[in-house]
C-alpha cells in the first residue's frame, strides 16, 4: 500500500527512519532508508513513501501541516476497516473519498496524479455531492490511539 504522489508547493518535508526500511520515491528516484537514515524533500518535489517489506516500519516526519497526517490515518484506518474493498484486501479510496482528501490537503499538499485545475473542478461538482451524502475527508475515529491499539497489532519497541 502506498499513498499517491504529492508535492508541498511551499514547504520542505523531513523523514528519518526509526525502525525497518521505508522506501521514499522522490522525483521518480527510489531512496531506501534504514534506521537512522534521513532525507529532506524540497518544496515542489513529487514524492511518496511505501513499505516494500512485510515488517513494521516506523519513521519520524516533519510535515508542512497536520492535515497530511490526519488524511493518512483516515486513509489507513478506512482501508483497515474494509471501507475500500469488499474482500478484505487493501485497496484505494474511491473517487469521492479521494477528492475529499485532496481538497482537504490542497493548501499545503497537492496530489500530482490529476492536474490541479481538474481537481478544483471535481471538488466543486463531485466533491460537493460527496459532502451532501455525509462523507468527510477525515474521520476523527481514526485519529485516536484507542482505534489503533484495539484493532491493529502494535509492534514492541
């Protein structure tokens, strides 16, 4: 599972691996970071991260705002709960959820897979419809330690 490529137009982002190996893809170049290794991503550089192993990965990050963290926890929580898939496999959010999440992030984090002008149009049309049906970009239930401690096996550090 991986989050979509994105950029921070105005801010840098810092990653340091604490446990396991995380793969960061920056401008289509792969960086495999082992514990203690770090990288700073400059503003405007498209990037994303993923775990290419079956092991736990833990890393420290300094993001431009709390919103990417809130979206990531919601994304992973919804996926864990099977919201995106009917067969218990990990999957991606549907178009509506993806639009709500990209709109929530857009001031400091922009998804690069769809042109920004197209995203703005879709937020005003399909995004509005998604909100009218009660959907939200962030679900606070997934932001609590209680959810993660009760539903996901926690690694021993």
